[in-house]
C-alpha cells in the first residue's frame, strides 16, 4: 500500500472528487497541506486578501456551474472564524463548499495554544458536518464523507479542521483505487407525480413557483418543458431566477415584498393553486403567510423532508430532488397530454401575460443626480443574456431584481438568506475563476462595496476581469428606508467631505482612486446619458487589461424602492410606467 502524508491523501481525494481550484490564505498551521498542494499538483490556488473573502470566492465558484465544489483554505484560529460567515451564507442557500482549516497539534488542543480554537463546534450550526480530525488514518474517510454529505440531499457546506501533526503524519492510502461515495437523493414516484398533476389539472388559475433547488439540480430545461406541456405560468424565486427566461411567455414575474414585480404579485393574488418546486417559502417571497396562502391550494416539492411544512403546511408534499421530480412530472404530463387529459389554459395564460404588459415600473428618468432605475435600464441595454450578474444585499440588489433581465440559470448569482455585506466582490471573482469566458457584472451599493474591496487586488493580481457597477448614494439605503417607520434617519449616513476629493462634494469615499490603487480600472458617471458609454468602455477595459473595472454611478441621495410587508401591500414610491417609453427595456412591452 502506498504511504503518504495525511495532507497529501487529502489533496489526492480533492482531485478525484473533481476539485481543480482552491481559494485561501496559507499560514503555519496549514502549511503542510499547502506543501502537499504544491508537491502533488493538479489544483490551482487563488490567494485571497481576507479569509472571509476566500469563503465567498468558493461560494461564487460553486454557484457558477453544475457539479462545482468551491474549496477555501485557511490557517488556524481566526482564519476559521473568518470563514464562518461564508459557511453560514452557503448553508442558508444550499451551496456546497468545503472549508479546510489548520489547527494546533492534537496534544495542545486543550492548552490554549496560539490561535487554537474549537472551530468545529463554532461552525457546526452552519454546516452539514464540522469536524476536527484527531487521527491521521481518518483523514481519507473524513474527506470522502464530506463530499458525500455536500452533494447528498439538501446540498450544503462542510468544515474539516486538521491539526498540524495530523497533516504531517504518514498513512497508508492508495489514491488509484479511491472512488467517491454514491449520492443519496430522494426521487418522486409516478404515483406522487400523478397526484400532484391531478391537483394542478383541477385548478383554474395554477402557478409554478421555481426555487433554487431547480438550479442546484441543473433542471431548468425540465422546468420549462413541464411548464410548456401543462401551459402553466412560472414564478421564479430570487434564488431560482433564470430557470425560465425573463422573456419567456410563461414567465409570470417574481413575487415578494422586495425583489418582486408588480405583475408577479398581482398574478399570485389571482392564483388558486401553487406548485412549489425546490423552494423554501422564504419570508421575503411570501410576506405574511395568511395573505400568501389565502384561497390557494399548495403542493410543495423539496429534497429536504423537514422543509415541507416548515413555513406552512401544504395540501400535499413530495420529498424529492427537484430534477427527479420534474422528470416524473414531464413523464406524466406527456402521457396525459397525448391522451387529452390536460385542461386548456389559454385564457389564464393570456391574463397573466396582460398583467406583465400593463403593470411595469418606470425606469426611464433623466434626473441628475441619477435615479437608480435608469442604471438598470442602461445595464439591460449594455449587457446581453450571456452575462452572469452577481449581487449581495441592499437596495442595489432589490432594484436589480425589479429591473434587470436574466435569461439563463446561474446567470443571477446572489446570497439569498444570509445576505452578508461585502459578499459581492469576492463572489464575483469566484464566478470569474469558474467561468473565464462569459461576461461577469457585479452590482453593489457603496457600503457593500466597501466591506471587502481589498479583494479587488486579487482580481488585479490573478487577471480576473469583470465589471463592477457601484451605485453610490453615500447611504445605508435599505436601512434608511426601513427607518422611515421609526421616523428617523439615524447612523445610516456615509457622506462626508473628502479633503482629497473635493469634486465629490459630500459623497465621501473616492472609489475611483481606491480601485485604481488596488490595481484596477475605474470610471465615474454623473449623467444618465453617460451610463451606456461607460458600461461599454468598462467591458473594453476589462478585456484589454484583464483586471476588474469599477463603474461608480453617483446616485441621488434618497430613493425609496418599492417594497412592503404584504404582497398585496407593496408601496410604490415612483411614477408607474404609462407608455412604452417609460420602461423601454421591459421584456413585455407596455400596451
């Protein structure tokens, strides 16, 4: 049997599980693993500037393509705790990433050694497994189990903590005979599919809610085929955006309190039946459960048994991988359609389409400072359907969801439930590593951008070009808007007079200089008519210099973006589109 260090065995398993890239920061307690990475070859490494950044890079990498597993690596103690935010974000959104940390020697774990911390206990609530490996011979089995857990059932992250002496110990391991463990994924039965479709067929105004589980299952094509077979409109969740193209006739709009369309909410309120596939009924999607469920029958399909009934009890639940369920649904729908058993939906589909053509929000404003709606209108013009958008949280993300267009799965990549500020820059870099060819465009408010902007230097160092649109109102905009209910504007101002950039007025941080100082290119836009040329120039600069390019847009200080506390009570703060010129890039032109 071949002998090698436990660290070398771990590297060999990573390669045989399909890993070819890692993100991280080396240090004393993880150096044996890095030595094995260097000696064994086959895995490229991107050096992050912050270990939390490495974890978000791993998230972006995973989310970009089916089968990807992002790997982040750090030394002991604070590196592990830094990565907990990434683990939480990945866990919340069902994203498999593997976090590998170094640790003090086994014999010193209880002696308060330098940077020794019980990271497995800290990480356990936000992972599918978090373990400190105490025996070198257990390293291969632990890594094998990690990949099995990350990919089985509801996907999620794992942390493996390796004491430095465990990494260095020699063990017996034969990588040539290593095989990944078979995955455990529940699948809907024919009988379950028939029952769900019978309930759908009995409805007069049915909808399909398409969640992120469809993206995880790489089943968007099956979703569209199923929707077309039964002729039922589709509402994607924010995590499922792109599973059906925005310009598809059956795309009925997103539903919710913030990241939603007027026509999507109106259609949900008219529906009498909802089939949810791979979604979790998130509160930003449903709002008050009573309003969301009243008068409607629900079928819920989810890979995680305990997810069914967690938010509200559906009328029928199916435990299944979204792809496996859709395969059964398509099989039954084809059979029933051939037998003439599916009802005709022309009238309902037409009414949903008409709402999409009449309930658009206005995007075309010529105001200076620029209104955010105009930014997304021009982004729709500048960036095509092959663009991968990356965004984190805040009014910038909410407005992007209301006004941008996404036509393909995995082309809207955002953190949904956790929403950590600073996520966007490192996640976009992870997306770029995973997909070197497609255009990548990130969207941030100024505060999200400032949280982890040091990672721009990673893009410059490793030639990871993308365009980062920073909408700058020098405010914590979403929190300011939420404070309206408390009649205050408190501790949310980011504005100040920068003594080194008087031309900015009160907008404070000079993002252009910061970006340039980190090795990137940057453009500042003050006029709405300059947006489209700036976006086009940014794409050209990224291609020429192979670095991130920041486009900072100086927004009006205060804009309230449409949102509410119930899907039937969303407040609209801006003028509604009345003619086609008010929303010229809408996917369904106004009538």
